[in-house]
């Protein structure tokens, strides 16, 4: 009985999210932020919520009100001016691996157990050895909320689409103020409050949220490392070849690489 109730609840939640993303965004004035998991979407939503003084219903059911709505939705022309945050897919693989198999304070142990039970490998501490199989799994069999999703198709679905604001995680790291200014200008005509934005950026910086400097790793934290190009520490030549097979052309399309010689 309890299992049936949980299934019904999940389906009801999924229907509500679908309605809000596809039909209610204009009526409610929702700000839609979509990302492939572990691309920096939560950080962006936190800063938007703080600066714009709007709710950000994180890890809970959203209300039917003007708010920041975060998700992992493929592009749809029914979305109202969506924001898509993208990240180098190789870094996504590393961050997602830690998220799924190490876990953190924001992820239930039961979820980690489910991820591990579905993994095409064991010995989860050996990231380098497992990375080729993990990349293949994410591009061929990974499901989120019952739907297949992969980094290549998700990212490319938002490219060259009207009324989409693309944000690179790497640019947000390097030039947080200018990137936030650009995003805010896409959302509102109100004059930018520079001091307020600087306070928001400081409040949600990696250092202030974790008491660690970027690059100092805590494997049990949702904010594990806070840097770009960590993939170089975890990819073997075999992992590189597997990623090239599935999404090397997308790295070039996005400007992360100029060719396949990496």
C-alpha cells in the first residue's frame, strides 16, 4: 500500500511540474532554469532567487506562484523564455559519478543504493577504472524521473532556439557578476542594483557556502569541488575515446574543444 501511494504521489508531482513548465509559466511569471544534472543550475537559481526576491522551491513541491522553477527539461517551444545552464560534459560526468555513487547530505542513502544497484560496475571508489563504462551508461541507459536523458541531446535541444538564454557554468565561475547581469537583463527591464547583486554573489559563493576554497574537495558535499576541468584528473585515454564517441562533436559545437585531439 505504501509503495502504491508513493507511486501515485510521484506521478502527481510529475504532472504538476509538466503543467507548470509547459502551460503555466506565462500566467505565473515563472523563471524557468533547466540543466543537465550537475551543471550548476542550483547555484544559478539560488542567486536569481536571492536577487529577485522570489521563491526557489528546492527539493519540495512548488506552489502555483511566481518563482524560480528548476528542472532537467529538454527544450520545448511551449517554455516561456527559458534559461539553460550548460557545462563541459566531461566535468558533468565526473560530478555526476560522485553524486550518484558517493552521495552527499542532500541525497537519501536509499537513492545512492538504487544508483549503485543499477551501475554496470562495482568497486565504486575506482573512478578512473569505472569512468568509461559510466560514460556509456549515461549516454545509453540513464533515466531521470522515468525518462531517458543524456548530456548531448539535452544540451543540443536548447541550441539556436528563440528566447533561450544560455549560460555556461565556466563563464559563471570566471565572471559571475557579468554573467548574472546578462541573465537578469534577459528577465527584467529594471535597472541593475549593483550592490545588491554583489551581496548576492558573495552570499552564494563556493567559499561562503562551504567554508572551503574552490578546488578543496569534500566528496560528501553537494558542493564537492567548485572548479572546471576536473575531468582531467579522472579521465583515462579510454574514457576520452568513449566520450568522443558519444559527444565529441558536441564539445566542438559548444566551443569546449576545436577538434578531437584532446
